[in-house]
C-alpha cells in the first residue's frame, strides 16, 4: 500500500477520534494522511447558518484545526486537506480507488452513525475499493497509543475467516501487516457451519469424543495459514475455530482486541452493495476499531 490514509472529517468528536487513529497508523506505515471534508454533507447539529459560504468556512476551520493538532503531535507526518462540494460518500468512494485505507468515525456502541449518518457510512463501507476502518469516539487506544496501560487488555488483532482460501487473503494480509507493525499477535477466527452443531450433538449422543468434520476444518485452516506464518515469522498466531453462529464467535473473540478485521465481497456496480450480517455485527458491537476489507 502506497496511497494515503484518507479520513472522512466532519468535525464531530467521532471523526476527530478517527483522524487521530489514522495519523498514528499512517506514521507507522510511512504513509501520508489526507483529511477530507464535504461542506454539503455536514452533521445535523453543526451550529452554523445554512448559507453556503458559512458552511464552507466551517469546513475550512475543521480541517485547519485538525491539521494543526495532528502535526503538533506527529511532526514528521505528511498531511494534506481537501474541502469538497461533492457528497461525502461520493468523495470518499472516489478516493478509495487510490487510497491505502479510508478511516471513518463511529459515535458509539450500537450504531455506525459516523460521518453524518449511518446510511452514508454503511454505503461507503459496502462499496469502498480499499480497506475501510471505523473508529469509535473516545476510544482510549487512540489517545494512549498501541500497547499502553489504558488498553493493556487489548492484546491481539482478530480477523474473521469465512472460508480458508483466496477470498480470505486480503483480510489476512491486512491483519498480519498491522500485527507486525504494532508488535502484537493475530487471532484467526473461523465459525463452522451450523450443520456442524448437529454433527457434534450426534457424536455426543453416540459417545464419540471427536467430530471428524471439525478436525478436518481445523487442519484446513492451519494449512491456509502456513504461508502467512512464513511471511510474518515474528507474528504469533492463534487459531480459533468454533461451531457456533459466525457473528457470536467473532464478537466473543474480539472483545479485547486492538483491531478487528472482517472481509466483504466487492460489488460490480455502485447501485448494488451489501454488508453481510457478520460485518454488521462487528461494526455495531465490537468496541475496538473495525476494518472492512474488500475481496473479489
């Protein structure tokens, strides 16, 4: 990845928290940051009149204030700003063609109402061409940094794998790269199909302690992770396989993670987009930053 880390900045506390997270990530990855504000798509509670010039002035103030704060803390950060007329979602999606990642704010647990409204954020997350990360307002990890005392219980990066194979590679690449940068481990989570539950119950009823299907699936995951272990030899890897609903397995595994990573299939048309139920659950309920990584 060589493109900038693009932040959707609307001046809300959530978007400012996202900008702080993006700046730290950009410094670690040796990437520039690009702060983007759409003056036609501002929060409903912006205390300015509706005249265009006042809204543009508000946008310029937001960009300049955040730029000054980030450069004060990260003096070696390369940072640019952009005030656009285009709707926020359109501008972000256009930037996703060349960006390394997009970063959006999220107001709190139970919602993804960041960068103005949830529908806008979900639209961007469902169509972005590059990884997109949501960061919750007030996340202590943003202010204290990775691995500090305030977030000592955040010990690993969690990545969900629906099926071992090429579709999972972009998410694994993102997770392992982040883990290597931040000196932490990766927990690879896979939920087996619900049919496995019936197989487990049958095995228990017949007195058999083993489930051949589950054992085979664990071996498949181990084999799929072998290239990543070789590529990132210093990253500890934990394999987490469970026969339970996928969203439940991921949420439980990510309760104390530094970053959660989920995949999302790319869509051929901007008229059609969809985030799966696991991605929805992660975005709504996981307290740490959540990365949505598109794959073919």
